[in-house]
C-alpha cells in the first residue's frame, strides 16, 4: 500500500502549497478594494 500512502501525502502537500500560494498572493498583491488601514492609536 506504499503507492496509495505516497499519493495521499503528495495530495496533502499540494493542498498545503496551494493554500500558501493563495496566502502569499493576498499579502503581496492586495485587492484594489482593500484600503491601507491607518495605525490604531491607543489612548
């Protein structure tokens, strides 16, 4: 059953990579709708 185990691992890694790529794209390329937030002032 080594093949099925390997395939499962590869699929899991691919999901993780896709999620990381999405997160990076969101951080690097913010959507035009999102406006930069002003820093909150604590008082």
